């Protein structure tokens, strides 16, 4: 009986895994079992941290907007600005508002002043 050369599929699978883990240190890049475990941990962490990154950026944008709005007047805050934006039905998300707050504070002040005038006028007239 002739000899059968085995292991082609398994070797190709392990080589692919080693390419994935080539930047890891020590046994995490050399040993097959630890590569598999480390790959699972890395993929779980990356999935979790993508959600965490979105959360952190949203917090950063809110902080920036609130800081710029409070510079103008103590009585006006981030929550009132967002409430008035919704009442006026302006579709500006927090990312855009934060960019406006950093690059051009006067533009954000103009937007907030217009919103305040419009909402206060409607509330005093009894429309809302």
C-alpha cells in the first residue's frame, strides 16, 4: 500500500491563523492552541470596543457642545438646546453641532439665538 501524504487542509488552516496572529507576542503568535484562544479574545474585544467607541465619542460631542453653550449664558444649557432643536424640527446631530462648536462658536451662538427666539415666541403666543 502506498503512503498517503496528509495534513494539507489542516496545515493551510493553521497557516491562515498564524498570519492573523503574526503581530502577537511570544507563544500567542507561535502555538496553535494559544493562537486560537487569543484570536477569540481579540475578536470579542474588538466587537465590544466598537460599541464603546461610539459611546465615548457621543459623550465627547455632548461635553463640547455643553461647554460652548454655557460660555454664552449660564441659564442656557445643552439639554435646553437639544430640546429646542427638536421643537424647531432641525435635524442637526451631535457630531455636526460639536464640529460647529469647535470651528465656529459664533455660528453655534447664532443657531441657538434663533432657536430661542422662535421657541419663546411660540410659547408666549400659545402655539406650542
